[in-house]
C-alpha cells in the first residue's frame, strides 16, 4: 500500500509542477488538459488509500489488542500453576461445608421463627378476645355474642396497634435467624477469594471481582434487612394486608362476632407463616446460589492449574515466541500505515 501511495503522490506532484510551468517542453494545451484531468483523477485515489489505511489501522489495532489480552492470559499461567492445590482444596471444603450449614440453619430457623411468631400473635389476639368477649361485661365462662357499637372502636384501635407491634416483632424474629446465616457466610475468608481472583488475567479478574462484589453486597444487605423485597413477593406491611377488613369493621353498625375474630386470627397466622417461609427460602437460595458459583470458580482454578502443570516449559516458551512474533509483524504494518496517515 505504501508503494501505491508513493506512486500516486509522485504523479500528483508531477501534474502540479507541469501546470505551474516547471516543464517548458510540456506546455501544449492538450498536455495541460491531460495534467489537469490526471490531478483531478488522482486526488480521489489518494483519499481512498488514506481511508483504507485508517480502516486497516483500526483493524490492526484490534489484532494488537487481542494479542495483548492473549499475552496477559499467558502471563497468568505461571501464577495459577504455582498456587498450592492443597490450600485450594481446603478452601473448597470450607465452602462446601458452609453450603450445607446454610441450608440446615435456614430450615431450623425458619421452623423456629414460625413457631415463635405464631405464639407471639396468639398471645396478642387471645388477650383481646379475653378482654372483649370474656371480660367483666360478659357472663363468666361464656363468650359474648359479639362486640357492640360502644366497644367496637376501642377494639379496632387495639387490634390495629397489636398488628403493628406484631410486624415489628416479626422483623426482630427474622433478623435473629438471618444473622446466624450471615455469621456462617462470613466464615469464608473473602481475602483468600480475592487473592485467587488476582491470579487471573486482567479482563477475567475485573469480571470476577465485579461479580463477587455485587453478590457479596446483596447477601449482606438482604440478610441485614428482612423487610427488603424477595424474589417472589413484595414485603407489604402485615397491617396493610388487613386494612380492608379493619375498615369494614369500623364502619359496621352491627356487632363483630367471636367467629369473625377467630377467622381473622387464622388469616394473620397464615400470612405470618407465608412471609417467614418466603424470606428464609429467598435468602437461603441467594446464599447457596452464590456459594455454588464460588465452588465453580474454585473448580475452574483447579482445572487450569492441572492443565498448566502438564504444559512443558518448552511449550510455554514457544507460546511466548509466537505471540511476540505476531505482535512484531502487526506493529510493522501499523508503522507503515502511520507513514501514510502522517
């Protein structure tokens, strides 16, 4: 391409010099006309060569960038090869054990949370039932037929307050169980994971760092705050779920029966259990999925280490020579294109 560009430039210069009168023997109108036409025709040829050089230079740069990445991968091989496989296996065992414990703790604390939360709610609703259906105004040992207009507003206010308190209590119960899971997850030494990631080439290292940092932050955030939405349902306040029923009771002119309160009690208990199940299942799934990805990363590290050990020193040297040779050839092309573009 350089030789074509040089020839075209020489033709262009010669035509300009001829038109400027530098060649006395070439002054006929016909040759002057020919020189003008040639100058016009050569100009787009020069522009096309330059445009081609620009496009080719970009493509060559892409090749060089690719080789730079390949060289970075090649440079990572000795670092990965030299890591203690025994240490990697021990860390892998720790992660596998953590995976099992997280599932076990999730199941245990989910069952306990359901039991404690339901017991807490039953105490609250039983206190209200005792007060309004078996209180001093009723016949001892026999429930009243219902809560009348005079007591209805006070009952609704107290029930509303108990629902708010139950929601707060439920968050505390959930936090206790989720904190235990978080404590187990933190037994994994993040620094070791980061050190292993640092062995890889820059592109893969950046990708892995971003991925694990995002997952780590999400795990900590969601285990710290049970009120955050989980993947299956938005965590609406327990009280707001029953607002429609409470509003209807407030506006009602007739009594609120014990049967209605019992059904309300059962509905609240079901919502409490469903919320606990959803949150624990969501958090446990989030953690175990992250641990599965971490196991895959460690297995990849071990697989590469085994393969790099099998590569002979001569092969490793030959790879470097090949990469360097391709880079040198591409740099020569780039240098030649630079002369055109300059």
